[in-house]
C-alpha cells in the first residue's frame, strides 16, 4: 500500500462516519434503532473497516490471480 493511499483513507474515515451518522438519523424509525452521534458512528465505522477491509483485500487478490493465465 502506498503512503498516498493511506493518507487518502484518513479523510474518508471521517466522511464515512459522518454519512453513517446521517443515514442512521434518517432511517432510525424504519429500522428500529435510536439515532446516534458522531463518536458512536466513528466506532461503528472502525469496526466495519476492520471487518470489511480484509475481505475486500482477499477478494481483490483472488480475482487478480484468476485474470492472468500462463
């Protein structure tokens, strides 16, 4: 991973947390949750990134290998 990709991921974390907080506030009555604040949204975003990040990396590595046949 290049340092520039890592630097770009930082601001996206805060944007993702903000968007999650907004959507949780919009759909809270339909989903049956209480709206939550930005700090809770940041914790949830960290959890999602820790779970989904490695899965995306594994899928992308697997698909790259299958495209190149010798």
